[in-house]
C-alpha cells in the first residue's frame, strides 16, 4: 500500500507585519534520519492578509493550499491541527529559523528565500519515445459497476497472443496507469522492460484518474477487483490467451481475489503484497515507519496500543454509525499520548478527521481483510517478491504468510523471494523509510526486472 507519507498539509498563520519581506517563495529541507525532504512555501497578499501554498517536489505535490497564516513579532507559526503538526520559526536576516514537530519527531527546519529554477527530478529509467514496440490506447466498461476504464497495451511487434500478457494493478490510493509517485513511473518502467523482452502488458488509470471515469464514494478493494476482472474479460475478447496479473501492494491483494473468481487468469506476480491480515500489517507498518522516522519509544508503544484498540473496534463493529460511535473512543485514546504530542485543544478536531477517515467504506473493508482467504485457494503459478527494507509491507512476515497460504492450497508452482536492500518500491535504499522514495533516482531495481521477466518466460502457463 503505497501510503501518502510525509506530504504535509501545513496550516500557516502570518500577520501583516513585514509584508514585503515575508511574501514570495521560501524553501527548506527536513532531514528525516539522513533523508532530505525539500519543501517550498509560496506566500502572497490577499484581502485577509496573506494566502499561501506549498510544493513538495520529490513527492510530486504542487500548489497545495494552506488554510491560514499568522506572523507576529517576527515569529512564524505553522499549525496543522488535523495532523498534530507544529512549526515555529523566528524571522530575521532573510531566513526563518525554526523547528518542525510531528508524531514524536522534532526536526530543525530553516526556510530561506527561493532563488533560481524549480528542482529538476532525474528519473533515468522512465521510458522515452520512440518505442521499439507497439502501443495501443484502449478503453472498456466494467460490466459490474458500469464505470469506464482507460489504459495502454504495450506489446512487442508481431506479438503472438499465446505469449504472456499481464494486467498491472496499482497500490492504495487513486493512481494513474504508470503508478506515478514522487516523479517515478514504475509501471511504465516495467511495461517498457517487459515489452523489450517479449512480454505484453495492460496498465490502466484507476477510477477517477487519467481517462478512467470516477467510481463511487463507497468503493472498496472488492469494487477495484471488478475493474481487473473486466480487464481480463476485455483481453480475452481481443484474443489474448495467456493472461496474468501483476499487482503491487494493495494491487497484490486484489490479484488473488480476481484469480480466485476468473479461471482465465493463468499466473500471478505479487509485488510487496499482503500475506497476513491487514490489521496486523498496518500495526507493523506504523511501528516500523515511526521508529525509522525517529519517534520516541513511548510514542511508538502508545500508538501501537491505540491502533490495536481502534482496529479491533472497527473489525467487530455492528452499529449503524461508525463515525459517531468511534469519535469519543478516539478522543479518549488520544489523551493517552505523551504530553504535547497532540495539543489538548486540537484533540477533538483530530479525532473528528480520523473518525471520518476510518469510517470510510474502503478502510473498513481493508482493515477486515485477510489475504489468506484467497491465497489459500490459488493453484496457478505465483511469483511473490519483496524487499528487505520494505517498511510498509514487511518482507519477512508477509512473504511467510503468502508461502503458508499457497502451501495450504497445494500449489506446486510458486516462488517467494526477498531482495536484500530494496524498499517498498523496489528501489535500492538505505533505510526503507518512505521519505527516501523521492530522493532515489532509481525507479525499480534491475535485479527485480530481470527476475520477473526470467520467471515469466521460463514458465509454461
């Protein structure tokens, strides 16, 4: 699950003092365990004083608005009440020298006036035309939910439709057909590599992105599975006979759902896929990323206990209004965090936002999901891979879970591999912390590309 980490929706406050000095663009870097995350803040005057927005270049975030600005007595305060984020800095000598705090971390952040051109992000693996393979833009209807899906078929010239073609399934959150994140386009890189080696792919825009039509607010992973099932039927209708699925993160959770229902799916490639109940996965994800980001031991333990209580409440809830019933529990639990972690006056606001997010149908389905239910029925060939530095879907626990379920299914043709030194995106990494994703030039390790193509071409599906 490609979760949206460290994209900070800061709420900024300024006054009318020193208007000429404070307006303009300011830039600074957060240093998270040695990982540099640049932020660019744009400030301009409006009828109420000022308005502001920010960019996070390495994360592909641009023009995200701030709600308010306060600048008094040369002190700048940035307050994201809904996320428990506080930044306080002193203005002077053309810079703002301050500290940024979030979830137990306190980091220095110095802002200076921005000069020069925008940051250029180097992504050398992104394919560029002209291509030495065929590309076809396609669209089709999901027969179940009636939404329209748009995508790209990439295939070698003179492609034999008995050869393998894989439908690509993105991770969590609405993503385009390239699974674009932090300037990286991993699905475009994979499709390009596959096509050069004799393998075709279909990659699609998720519901509500690119050229695909919007879904419903109540959509869950089960709905997204019907999109992939419709893609299988679409390719079958075009004469393709050797159809596989390649899913990353949540996409690796969706792939077995589809394979269990549609016998036209001949093989699976699971990239950083869940292999244990997702409530357990999220617990470990939260702990590992928090620890890597410098959260205190007390914060980690408190957060673990709170998450466990909330997840169990959601999994066992039988009432009629989860948001309303969950909010007082969240308020009570948030009060247990170390002093200053969530300011007392902000607890209710944070609880309101969290209750709204948790009560979303997608999250309710996700938190109750056990991938073993589907994996334990999969008998077709499976390649499951993960990186040893994956802090979002831990390699050890989830690969072991996949292996156990496939053995239970009596599957005789599967391979489970942990690649050393790779993160959730299969980049060569130092720590695996999501803050690194945008800083690494590599989109996906060539070792992973080589393994996937060799496995697909060596198998006889």
